């Protein structure tokens, strides 16, 4: 926020694009840093932070917006810059009543409140929301994997079939169940259609293991694939794959995909297997064309 306010201190009108270019040089950002995205992948972190820096300074009445996509400094902004700290933070802006009112929630949460950490204070609202979502998702994935590991072999078979169907494989539930129905070694092994028309098949092996699956196990699986003249295989485990196993599958034919416990839990969340949506938040933005009077 300080560099943005400093940029406007010349009293001229500046564009958002100009601000991005100048601040990128100020912070000496490389292309990777400038193009880094929020976890949602829908907006750049740098662009998002500049937008919120501008919004916060506007709420404190330190910046004004004379026209869309542009900003200028206000008289209050000039005065604030004289005694502003090296880093303008939300704490500094709280002394301006308009900003304090903007930051006051309509409904105050119950119970004791703790002061936000420096890291939390420096996040934009989108970053805070996405960080909370990632924490919730990580906790859910860990709980899911724990449940899968303690499930019965039959339940694990049902789970994998359900997941594959949700991902678009296997045709009908009956066809998938029949194709993947052979039990073995506390997991399942079988063949399932890659698409609903059955144009290609995928050979599966699933191991409900606690430990690490090494290269020898994958080599056995590849041998089974070659014996069936199969071109594609998926090896699923509730455990981990060794580095050697992952390196091995990079340079072999047939194509083999390894899905470890963490990825299995992530796929279950993505395709709503064993989980239910509880609540959703819709983030909206202004439709700029709506206010265009030209």
C-alpha cells in the first residue's frame, strides 16, 4: 500500500495497468512471481494484491477514483503519507473512521477474539478465504484417508468402483462392478472400460496398504499388463509410492498412472465420493459495463 500511495503522490492520474508495471519493478518481481496465481487459478496474486491495496486506500479516503481503472491521491492521502510508517498496514488505516467502519463486520463473532497475525493481516480477502478453504480441505482429506485405511476390502472395492464411475469410466455400475470384482490381497484387481463405449480398457491394481509401494511391486504390475497386452494401467494405494517407483513409470510402455493415498482422498473430494457439500460462498464482483453510461 505504501508504494501505491507513493506512486500517486505526484498528484497525477494513474492507471491500474501503470501501477502494476511500476510496482512490479519496485518489488523486483520476476515473471514467475508476477504470473503466480491464487490457489483457485482464477486470478493472479500480484494483480489481486494491488487491487485490494487500492481498495483499502480508497476506503480510508487516501485515494480517489476519478474514472474507471484510474486513481489519484487525495488531500488526506498527502497528509497521511507525511507520517505513514515504512509499511502501511491495516492497523495504520484503522485510524481513519471510514476504513474502520468498512472493516467492522455487521455481525460480530461470539467468544474471545484474538488479534490477527502479521501474515493474516497482509492477506487479501480472497487469499484469506482460499487459505481457509485449503486448510479445511487438507483436514477433510486426512480424515477421509484414515477412514479408507480402516475400511474392509469389500468396502474399498466399492469405493474404487464408485470413484471410477464418477470420473466417467466403466459405463454402468453393473459393468464396472463386474469388471473390477475380483478380490485379492486386501485390494482389487481388474479391467475397466476407459469410456462408456468400451473402446479401450484400463487394467487396475489397488492396494490398501499403510507403507510405501516400491519399484518391485510396480514391475510386477507392468509384467501383468504386458501379459494381457494392455496399454494402460492404474495402480492405487492408500499408502505412498517410493521415488524409485515414480521414476520407473516415467519411461516405460505401457502407460502407468500411480495414485497414492493423498491423491485418492483428493479425488474423492473432487468427485464427491464419501463427502457431501455443506455450505458454499458465492464471491461476486461489480459488472463494470452495467455502470457504463456512454
